[in-house]
């Protein structure tokens, strides 16, 4: 188990050390990514790991910013060995553990005893992928909405804008998809196309 305490934003957070990075990580179920590190820690990890970094546009409270992302082939973290984690950069002062990381586990948050339990689940060895479309979707009132669309992304170039309602994805009603399936679909890369009506 990991000790869990509220961070400065009163969100549950854990303290982690891995690959020379030491810091607090907010448990952020609203973040579809894997692990995000503050810029200084991200750059330190990049230099240590010698992994290739890509920069992609991200919508933040301060507008669109370019943030780095890299794949970590193997890392020991919280007593387990992980493969193919994607580590992203954040402009926040603490890191985050997002859904891509959490969904690998059976997660128990024991608020009474301030502990986070991470038991490997059936998706533990799932290879992390990043959103290749630029659509950051949410479900609301049985509709799938493009909450944010990264400027310059394939979705933006196709004309999709913040707040647009997605009607179909690959010919299937968008409202029929569960959010984990939407996230997986949005991560399709290697030249794969997604047909979207909006």
C-alpha cells in the first residue's frame, strides 16, 4: 500500500520515487493519461532515461501549451514492475496518476486510514497509448461531447471544435460507447483512421 494525503488542492495524493524522480502525485481520475510529471522532473527523467520525447498541444487553464510525452519501456514503481508506461509533462507543481495508470489495477482508496492499494488487474500489462485525435471527450446526458480539441490536431484539422457533439464513431452511435472504449479508440495510431460525424 501507499500512504495517501490530500495535496494543496485537497485532492488525494501519494508520494512516489522512481528512476531518480521523487515527488507527490495527485490521483486524478479526470486525467485520461498515465503519469504526468512537473516540467523539471520530466526533463530530469528524459535525460536519465534517454527516451525519445514528442511534444503535443494540450488545452490547459492557460490556453494551449506544448507538453512533452515519452514512453518508459520498464520502470519499478510502488513495488511493481511496469512496462510501456507513457509519461507526460505537466505545468502543475505536483505530478498526477491518471486513468491510464489506474485502470491497470484494482484500486482501493482507504480514506479512513489514508492508504492507496494498487493490486495488479487484468489490464496490468496493457501498453499505454496517447490520444492521437486531439479530442478530449466527455459523456453528458447520454451524449458524447468534444469537451476540448487540441489546436492543430487531426480532429481540429477535420473541423471539430470545443463543445461539438460527436454523433457516430466508425459508424456506431457515439452514445453506445463506454468511456474506456472511447479512450482506446482515440488512441489508435499507426496511420489508422477514425470516421467521426459531429
